[in-house]
C-alpha cells in the first residue's frame, strides 16, 4: 500500500558560515540592532500529514511558505530536524534543476547516475530512449551539463526522471523553463504518469493547474499547514482553494 505519513515534522536550515561568527558581522548586528545567535531558519514547522493511495495533493502558499522544502523532505533530499517521515512506494521527484544533477559530468553519465539512484540499471537502449525524448543533438550527449541552457538541462532531467512509472510523484513548479512545444509533449507524458501514480504531490502557484489535477489542497504559510486542512472530494477542495486565494 502506497502512503506518506508525516508526524510533527520540522526542518531547520542552518544559516551559519564562518562569516556569521566574525567580529565584523557581530559588530554589524549590534549596529543594525539585530540579535546574535539566530543560526537557523525554520522552514517546516510541526507538519503532520497522512496521505494514502488516490491522493492528488496540491501544496499552495506564498513564496517561502515551505512547499519545496516539504517535497524535498518527502523525497529524502533533506533529513527532518525533528519528527517522523514514513514513505511507502517508489518515489519519482521532479524537484528542479539543482536536484540530483552533477553539472561537471557529461549528459549521458548524469542519466546513468540518476537511473542508478532511482534503482534502475542504465542500459544503452534505455539511455537512447531517454535521449530521443529530449530531442537534443546527439553530440550534446558527451558535453558536461554545465554547458547546457536551463531549458536543455530541464529536458534531460525531465526525460530521465519520467522514463519509468512511479508510485509517488513529487512535482515542484516544473515545466516553466522549457519551450512551448517540448512543454506540451512533456505535459502529456507527465499526465500519463499522474494517471498511473498512486499519490501525486504538486507544489504550484498556478491555481488553474491545482484545480485541474488535485483533489486535496494543503495550504502552507511560514512552514505550517494553515486553515482547516483535511482530505476531501474535488469539489470541496476546489471551493477551499477559492477561499484560500480570496
Ligand atoms: N538552502 C536554504 N538555506 C536556508 N534557507 C532556505 C534554503 N532554502 C529555503 N530556505 C528558506 O526556507 C523557507 C521555505 O522555502 P521554500 O523554498 O521551501 O518555500 P516555497 O514555498 O517553495 O517558496 P516559492 O514559492 O518561492 O518557491 C524560506 O524562508 C526560505 O528562505
């Protein structure tokens, strides 16, 4: 049974670097009237969620409310500072351009690496299929990813992450960088995966997209779930989205 359970989960990002401890920085803090000692920002604050098969969760909230961080916690990119996270099922995270890729490695090595991280064996046929989906020139296979434009990079990461079906899809504002034609093709592939997945979690500011895809909205603000969040049918959640956006 595919499921995601979070119990009182918190995540603090450490802020400190050597600069925070310098005399100059402390002096500046005094002059600006800021207190010494704030070395972490709490991005997720006591979040509890119980998500079962069939859930299409929309994470909604203002910039910095914790949507991306929550998805990264569930994907296992970050460990929780406190609380408990239990994920049952094969997870496919599409979390943005910085997640998972090694920009100094050539494109095909990145594809192999990402497949292995996902528990798949990268055969030449699988890599050929993934590359064909990107529609990029063949010579680019052997170039390091740092030489790719953000749209090209997104094509490679998207094609790799979506090459196989998954039980749980985690999507963070995904298709905004690619050009229109690839975006349409990618959306078709994504919608097929959404149909096949047991659980989908989508972070977005796009109310229309959330309305179309989700049957439950989790509104976040400053790392907390706000309002009377609860599971429910599409119409209840859609109404709730209207209320949240009002
Ligand atoms: N690497 C980081 N180091 C320190 N603080 C961070 C880091 N990443 C995010 N934060 C902080 O954590 C909080 C939550 O950020 P997060 O990116 O999860 O929000 P979000 O809801 O996805 O925002 P947006 O809608 O702008 O994408 C914010 O206060 C942000 O400043």
